[in-house]
């Protein structure tokens, strides 16, 4: 009888569908290059775009030759990919920023610096349509330096209920804001509403946006190329400067030690959900990530997160997001030269949660089959996964050599938003 | 042949079960989180497929073997039934029907 039961149990398990079911429940979905692109190197940069339809969209750049791809997840997590080769090409690791374009009826748009003084805009169409070139804005359109696009981001800078994103760009020592960017108008040769100011610390290399002062509009942080200062300005200051100096920053952050410097990138988030934002930035030697705590308070405290002993690139990528759905953000720190499970250069991302006045590691992510030189975590971004209506969940998107990982959950306790 | 194919089926089924248990453990508590392109999914699918094929072969071989055995047994019974001993002669006649 027992033998019969054992045989029956054996006979009823482990068809192929058992593995299909489990693959659908896996926490992350990795994707290599889609068909239709010729790039030898895939995923050299990535960004995410907001969209009004349920699901999420990630835009990925390739190089040799340049390409753009969209990874579109529907609300069930089904992935559709499409890529196109880009005429003219980008720098090998192009600077990109993504946003919702409210003018085009809720589709995403991505801005890419072409490295030759212009910013190109592509519609990040979902499904099997893929990206489509739309329009470009040359540096001259804003009277900016030819290095227009050293760093790019979209920000909602108006004080109240802003829904039309501004494009913020760096060009040497100039901070440039293209207010309420309307690509249709640019397409009709109506010049963008540009404003710019000169940064007090000279050339800058990185940007971040977040609401630092009392109003709801996002303010703009610029990291000086010297690595010695982060200065935060309002968009209103940029407009008021009319091309002259940006004026006195709202907040200035300097390295805790005089002989230290900051390294790009940086990110603004809120790990306490107290409306007082934090700024995260790595030290120049990537041995520590500094969290400047409650930046809007005037005298922000610093929480250092030391790099793991074997790490050499801790903080190469940084992002804040609410990855576990508890409405409080966590910090994701990429370390593409880490050696998880002893695999050299496989790379990893560590998630930190603010608890008891310090940042504690909550989860460590890397490929479940790590490969040498995979450089997992060389880029990071947060995708807003629309659940329908106005409900969203943050997904963590991680770039590696030749592939992109999208995390639908980050711990066993996290709810999977896929329906 | 039946035993051999069933053995192969069983071995691959045990392998598939082991992979499935690994995946379940990683889905529940995994560090790192499991990826949908993890090669173990394909290994599990292959093991399940090989197991199904082997069981299929074992089943088919068993059915054919069983059929032939039953037919042979029926044949023997018929043969027995057809043995006739005639009193008139000094020998026996044996008629076997196939």
C-alpha cells in the first residue's frame, strides 16, 4: 500500500507546467536584447518612463551601433520587447532621462543626450511598437554650452500640483531648465521655454530632484565636478537668474571629511516618510555612501554606509524607491564589481531600510546564477508599475552587462504586484 | 525494457522533484531572489519531459508485453483444449490454433 501511495505521488508531480508556474512566480524577470537591434553591447544605459496605462516601461540603450529598446510589462507581468537601431548614434553610455509626456495622452517619453550638443526625444511606445524618434532640441535653442546634456532629468518644479514635467540639463557650469516641455510645440518650431543660470562651483556632473523647500515643487541638486559640493536650487532661481549666476543655494552639502569628495551619481528620496528628503551620494573612492538626512532642515545629519570589505565600486548606482509597498522608501545601492558567491565582478545591489537611526541592509540582490564580469548593478532605476487607476508600485530595475533585471518583489514578505 | 524505461522515468522524475523543491525553497526565501530565466527552470522542464517520455515508453512496452502475454496464455489454453486422444488409434493428435 505504501509503495502504491509513493508511486501515485511520483506520478502526480513534476510535469513541465509545474516549472512554467514557478517561472511566472519568480521574483525577477531578466531580459537580454530584443530582436531587431544590431548593438553588440546591450544595456549600456537604462531609464524608466511613467505611463498612464497599467504596467511599466523600461527604456534600454545599446551601443555598437546605438540602439534603443523598450521593455513593456503589462499588469500581469507579461513582457513585450522591441528595439530599433538609432541613426547617428549616441555616446557609448548615453545620458538618458524618462518621463510621462502628458501632451501625448499618457505615453512615456525619453530624452537622450547625443554627445554633440543636442538632446533627442523618443516616444517610448509600449508593446511591440518600440521607441520612435520624435524631435531634438539643440543647445543653441536654450543658448546653452555645446556640452548640453552632461546630465539630464525630468522634474515637476511648479509649487502646486504640477503635471507637466520640466527637462533639467547640465551644460558645463550652466543649469538649464526647459519648463513644461511640450514636444509638439518644438516639432512646430515653437522654441522651448528655456531658462539657465551659472552654477557657483563651476562645472557640474550630476543632477537630482526632490522637494526640499516648503512648497510641493521639486528642487534641483547639482554635484560640482570637483566633488566638493552639492548645491540645491529652486527652478524659480534658475528662471530669475536669466543666464547670470544661480544665486545663493537653498542648501549646500560638503563631504564630512575635508579631504574627501563625492562621486556621481546622487539621488534624492525620503526614507522616513517625514517630508524631509535625504540625499545619497558615494565618496570618490566608493568606500562609503553618505546619506544626508533631513536635508530641508538646514543642518542635515550624515549617515555613512560603509562598503563591504571586498567592494570596489559601492555606490556606482543609487536609487530610492518604495520597493516593499509600505509607503516608506528604501535605498538601493549598486556595486557592480562585487563578487557574490565568490564570482568575480558579478556585481550586486543592496537594499537598505532606515531603522533606529541607521540604515540596515534588508536584502542583497544579484543574479541567481552569477557570472564573472556580469557587472550587475552598474545602473539602477525605479519603474512605477501601474496597477490600474491611480495605484502604483515601485519596481527596481537593475542593469547588467547585456541584460536588464526587473524586480517585482525584493523580499519574501513583499507583495507581488502582478495580477 | 519496461523495467529499464520505468527506471529512467523514475530517475528523471526524482531529478525534476529535486529541482522543483530547490526552486520552491528559493521562491519562498531566496537570496538572491529567483529569476524567471534561471537555468533550473529549463533543467526541470527537460527532466520532466524525459521522465514523461520514459514513462510513456515503459507504459507502451508494458501494454504490448501484457497483450502478447495474454494472447500467448489464451493460445496455450486453446492448445490444451484441442488435445484429442482417440481410442481407436494407438497415438494422439495435437491441434494447436493460433
